[in-house]
C-alpha cells in the first residue's frame, strides 16, 4: 500500500509533502517524482515537508540525502522542512546526520532559504 | 491490551517493515510511552526489521508486554535463520556498519532502547532482543 504523496510547484520551487509512515515504494516514488518534476518545471529548488513524518529510520534518512544529492546534480537545492522534535532526537541518537542537506523549521522558512540562495547567486553574477 | 499481551509478525518484504512499525507504534502508544520514546522504539524496530529483510530474507518479530511489579515494558525479539553476524562484539561497536554501508546498525538501536541482547551463530541465524521500560 502506497501512502499519498504530493509534489506541487509553488513559485519556482517544488514542494514535496511526505506522508507520516512511507513504505520503501513511496520513498522510491518520491525520488523519481521530484527529479521528473524538476526537469518538467525547471525549478531551482525542492522543499521536502517532513512535518507529518513520525519515524525516520536509516533507510529513509539515506534516501533523503541521496535525493538531495540528485537534485544538486541537476542544479537545484534541497531544504528539509519541519522535522518533529521526537524525530530529531531519534535520528541524532541513531547516529544519522543529514549531511549536506539544508534544514528549516517549517515550509515558510525553507522557501525563504531558497529565495535567499537565488538572490545571492544573482549578486555573485 | 490485557487479553493480548504478546504476538508476532512475519517479516519478509519491505511492506512487512511498515506492518512492524505500525504494530509497535500501536502497542507503545497504548502503553503510554511518550511521543519521543514511541519514536525511539518504532525506529529501533524498523532498523531490525529491515536488517532481516535485507540480510536474512525472512524472519519474525515477537512482541511481549512486560509487567514486573510496578514496571511496564515493551519487549521485541527479532529472530531469523539468516547468515548470522560473524563478530557480534564488533557489530555492536559504534561506527561499525556491515560492508555496503547499510545503516548505522546495532549500536544505534542499542542507544534508542534500555536493554539489548544479541545472539548469533554463523549459518544458523540471529536473535535480537530489545526492551524499553516505561518511566512514570
């Protein structure tokens, strides 16, 4: 059974909402869906809203890091938004770090990070 | 919960990992564990169930609600007839992961739980028992 997964375009960013207890199939679909949508909409970044997620095991954490790497290879940035305190505690105790992935307290802050990132990019030019 | 103080779930595919997570979440929540402890127990169960799917092919999780005087706990035993862990002591050491970089493995699970016992025989299988006690 695959839980509902939504990937929508908001401004020039993809917003992917992760269900509370995704199975491996859903996680694989998420990865494919994000990369396909990136190409289709030519967005500059991805916000992964994990505020509903209640459990993050090492497989899930690795899949998120891997997805962020893939998004980066395609020229985008990923921000993980809204990790619950219980999930943050568990993930850290398990010894997992979301290395190289931006994080934000909520979706709004995540969008802000991506907006700022593109501004900095323009200033550099 | 009184009538059913123990049970088991067969583990073969990744769908079973989700079933394990849901069952363990249900039991731990009903017993009254905090949100964070529920997350710890469910995550530990998810890791061990995944080890079975990935390395042993199939196995079983046996769950039991422990009642000792005033103490209430949840006990989960993961049993498989897989290849076994060559060096349990090494596998329990922090930073150890089995070859293909899968998971932080057993040390992470140990940190999340109160008690952990690993028994393994090469070619025979592995039995891992984890317990979390409810703090009132």
